[in-house]
C-alpha cells in the first residue's frame, strides 16, 4: 500500500550531505595545490573552493584594496595541475 511505501522510505537512512571544503589558497604553488586537492578529495570532499590570492593570503579587511591575486598563467596552472 501507499502508506507502507512511505513508511519504508522514511525509515531508510539518508545519505550524508556533500562535504564542501574551503581550500584557502591551496597553501602554496601548483604542487601544493595538487597535494591539497588530492588530500581533500581522498577525505571525501565533493567540492573544494580555492582562492586566487597570492600566498600567503592577507586578511581582506586589514589589506583593503592591496589584495594581490595570482596572474592568469598561474591560475590556469593551478586548475590544470
């Protein structure tokens, strides 16, 4: 019956929510980025956010408009790994 199906669905365990991780700047250059992403992926991350600031990252409130980001070539290298 319909109520039996509903009860079975409600009693089955739900899958865990996806793990979304802040990977900061990747903690260095391209090789560090690869290691960071590989490690987080093996830990079960479904998505990893990587910032484009030059390492070491500065507090955006304290640095204001003096934040520096990586150049296009480095950004592409980070993504391609």
